[in-house]
């Protein structure tokens, strides 16, 4: 391992890997530090990515991306970064194994963590029969029966958005958080069935959703569902501690052209940045950040 890396990438999901591949091709000394619990670890099938008409899993993209980056000399550490501190020359990273890594440039590609209360039950179905994002997977329920498993207005608004794709929707307000009157009225106008009850059990067969059993033992069958509980966490605390400017929803703000933050030599890419949360955008961000990181490294050589 190097004493000082040219660039430390925090997060080895889609954005971090794309940046690593590009920086590896410039032959910079790069390390990706990744705790492997991101969205690309969860999604078992992306359906809207160019070149993959039958879909591709997050794990497959990650494994292939990592091999590609490693073949270019990029290092990988499976750790969580606990703290980042500014130093005279670059940055110091404290890892969960209590070791330290140093780098001249820093790319945050730390993503977002979804709040999914029923995660253990629906994990095998994510991206295949249970979805989180209407822009990604609304098409998968086109003219089909689907459930929305959610909480309060967040779940109700997901149901209203999905009405564009299907008229056969049932919204189950699992956490029974209140719904505003105007939203309730819109659900009624659009004939979206509303069930205000906790879910006892989700019944699946492999990656296929089958049924949802409610606390009162009612059973609702469906082959597709969306989850929308709200309270997703943007992984931007390390950046905030360094003085990086955040948008009001905690996503990182970057310069549109260079993907650099307001803090010199700190970049951000992927879902942690304020924009639509998509694989192809994460790739584009990672690439663009890498190009500008390279330019600034050249100017100091
Ligand atoms: C179920 C599901 C289905 C989806 N379907 C689609 C789809 O069909 N099409 C689409 O375009 N998008 C889809 N998405 C969104 C897509 O997964 C994200 O846009 C994409 O993963 C963003 O990549 P990223 O690199 O920004 O973040 P991630 O892939 O989440 O990677 C971030 C990485 O950073 C790591 N990390 C975070 N903090 C630290 C730290 N402190 N130290 C070390 N490592 C850290 C995490 O462990 C993780 O590995 C879906 C998401 C989910 C959850």
C-alpha cells in the first residue's frame, strides 16, 4: 500500500467504481474504501441501463467494475471510513479497523441508505418484484396489479405517482402514519384502494412476491410492490464535517461541470449528490469527477 494515494474514493458502488476505472486508466494511485452496504448491493436487477435489455444486478455491475479497476492497479479496502480530516497535504481517513489512509484528493461516492422496515423479508425481491423508484421501475407494473407498502403521505404519494402506470393499486399504510386530507381525497379520486393496517408478514417465493398478510389476518395477493416509507438517509455526514455545502435535503452540492464541492480537492458523485438517483447518472458523475480530479493532479506534478 502507498503512504499517500493520489485519490481516495469513499464508496465502491456504481459512482465510485466508474471513477476508479477512469483514474486507474490515468495510472494514478487510487484506493476505494467501501463498506459494501449500499443500494447497488441491494438491487437484484436494474432494468433501464443501456446495454442490458434484460437487466443487470447491482452485484454483477459491482463485481465486474471492481475486477476492471483492479486490473488497472486500483486498490480496494473493505472498511467503513469513520472520519476524514484535512491535513497539510490532502486528507487523512480513519477506518473502522482503526487504521489510517492518506490521499491528496477525495471523492465522496457514499450514496443513500433506504429505510425499509420489512427489508429482511423482501430483500430477495428487490429490483425483481419489489421496487423503490417509480422512474426506474414504474414500467414493470404497467397495467398490472401492484401494492404500495409504505408510510403516511410518502407511501400515498408513491401510489399517486404510480397511477400513471397502473390503475390497479392498493396502498398499505404499514406504519399508520397520518395522511393529509387532500392526499386522501386524491387517492379516492384515482380509485386507489387504501388499507390502514400494519403488515404481519410478506410472503415470497424466491425473488417473487406472492402475498402480504395484515395484522388482522387479511391476505392481499400481488406479484408486484413498491416500498415507500420515507426517512432515507443521505450518507453525507463525513462531507458535512469537512465543511462541504449540502442541499436542504442533505445531498451534496457540486459544481455541475467538474463535480467538485465547495471544499478544494473534494469531489462528490452518485446518489449522495443532489439529483435523480440513477445508475447511469452515478456512472456519469463518477467519470466526470475522475476527469477533473486528474486535471488537478496534473497541475501539481
Ligand atoms: C431496490 C433498488 C432498486 C433500484 N433500481 C434501480 C434501477 O432499476 N435503475 C436505476 O438506475 N437505479 C436503480 N436504483 C438506484 C441505484 O441503485 C443507485 O442510483 C446507485 O446504486 C447509485 O450508486 P452510488 O455509487 O451513488 O451508491 P451505492 O451504489 O449505494 O454505493 C455507495 C457505496 O458507498 C459505501 N459507503 C457509504 N458510506 C461509506 C463510508 N463511510 N465508508 C465506506 N464506504 C461507505 C456503501 O457501502 C456503498 O457500497 C435502485 C436502488 C434500489 C435500492
